[in-house]
C-alpha cells in the first residue's frame, strides 16, 4: 500500500504545484482548470484519462462547459500520496500550466 504524504512532503509538493489547494474536511487536493472552449476542456480530459488509466490512478472531476474541477486523493491510502502529486503535475503540464 502507498503511504500518505507527511506534513513535510506535502509542504514540498505544494511548493512545486501551482494553483492546487487542500480540500477542507478531506485529505485531498483540488484545482479548477479553465480552457478556451468545451472542446479544449474535453480534449484535455481525454488526454488525462489515458495517462490516469496507465497510472491506475483516477481523478474525481466535474466538467461544465470550459471548466474542469479536479480533486485528487488516493482512496487506498485515505489521503494525498505521491500518486496524486504526480497526476497533478501531469495535469498541469498537459494544460500548459
């Protein structure tokens, strides 16, 4: 089983990530991605989905028009792990952030 990040590891991860924030009342991180159009948002989601499937790590997300709200947590660890940070960094890179 993968371990949750320590407070020190979490702090270091947030220094690397842009725009991600802790989720109140849940050991998770979240970010809103905004795109120019629905097509761009959906295309990004499709690219992320293919990578997430290979990682066997799936985001919680919600899409309305050109916005995608993402929450990441590792359910097996009941909190944020390196898997979440790796997927967050991948999402940022694919979105050009």
